[in-house]
């Protein structure tokens, strides 16, 4: 029991070190994992095991690239928000998530009376008209399952730094 | 951007293998070579076509806290409030949007308590209420951006 607890906390600390070493990215070299493992003074196999574990329990969503969607021509995005009965939100949320125009889909709390929307779906397109058109298609798809909806376009990026775990040192 | 670049973007958005020679592994399916793929990924990072290469961590599952927050900021105070809100390191993104709730930002902290404390501090500094909208459920999203 003690041994197990100790191992878990060892893993927690190791995982934290791995996050710190990789949160700004992997080196673009033939053996990226070996390079990180050397920095951390562990074996490549151990690093790969920990990464696979973190993928399995969804601490890592995936390992890969993030394209700049603006440079791919997806210059418009709108945050579509929907007022859906809580009783059917799972069904509706899963349906929205499957649409190829939607990149994030979340249930969030309402603030009644001024904010009745509980389902958020980020919709991307090559221009604002395309986004509006896609949201209209979603509205038709949902029919009376959505009591009302709105779309919020970003008019200015005020800050964009991304998420960073602080090094407690 | 040629077909190989597009194939790299479309493939690597989903999964980069965890193995000793991941680029060599990918080269098999992308009909390319290890060196070529390394050069292409580096070039696309350098040009800004790719903004990131590596693991995408899920802040909440890492034990941290994340929330989308909104504020109704009066027009004449907008610049000042932007400065006040952005001054918090916990604010990861902040967007102006065309709605009465015109400021939308993401807070990311290491603990739930840090998140509450940051929200309180933002309300205190700005004198404006913050609508805290953490996700209650995330729905599966299938497709990424097609290059």
C-alpha cells in the first residue's frame, strides 16, 4: 500500500516534469522523445510509457500539430450559443459536435434572465457569410429543439498567450 | 503549401506516433522520408502555418481549472478594463465580441481555488461583475481543420 502510494506520487512528479519539458512543444528531430528523456534523465521507454498513460486517461488530448487556421483560410469564426432543454442537451451536443464546421462544443451554465444559452459551439468558415450560413444550417437541423440562438463574432483579439503550467521550481 | 504539406497537416492534427522514430513511422504512410517530414514540419512552424507541435494537455484533467468568463464592459471603459483584465497571467485568451457581453476571456489556473480568487480580484479591480461559465460537459468533436 505504502509502496503504491509512493509510486503514484513519484509518477505525479515525473508527469509534472514531463509537462514542463513539453508544454511549449516537442523538438523537431528524428528522435524527439529520446531528446526529452535525456533532458529529464530518464529512459525513452519510461517517457513514452508516461505519455501513453496520460493519453489514455485524457490528460493529453492528443500529440500532434496545431495549424494556424487563419493561414489555412479559415479567417472567420463565430461562437454560436443555443438555448436547449437540459433534458435533451446530450443528444443535441453530440449531434453538433459531429458537424465538420464545429471545433468546440460545450455545455455551460445559464445566467437567467439575461443569458439563457447553455450550449456553445464554435463555428469556423472562410468568411463571415459562410459562418452565418453554417449557423443557419444548424438552426434548421435543430428545429424546435433550440428555443433560441445567437452568434457572437470576435471583433478583436485582446490577448492570446495560451495555457502554461507555472514552474513551481 | 503543396500536397505533402497538406497531408502532413491533415494527418498530424490527429495523431503523432509515440515511438523511437515517429517521423520515420509517419514517412511510411505519407509516402515520404524521415528527413523530408522533419524539414517540412520545421518549415511550417517557422512560417507560422503551424503554431504548435507536441502534446496538447487537458488543463482540467491535469488537476488545473479552466473557465470561460464574460463581462459587460461599458464602451468608454473598454481599453482600461482590457488592460486590467489582461494584466492577470491567469487570463490565457481574451476576445472582444459583438454582444452586450462584449469581453470574453479564458481563465486557466492550477487549482479551483486560484480560479475563484482570480475572478474575485478581476471583479474588485474592474468594478464589473464576471459571468463565470466553466464547461459542464464537453461533447466529442470529430474533425479538425482541413488544409
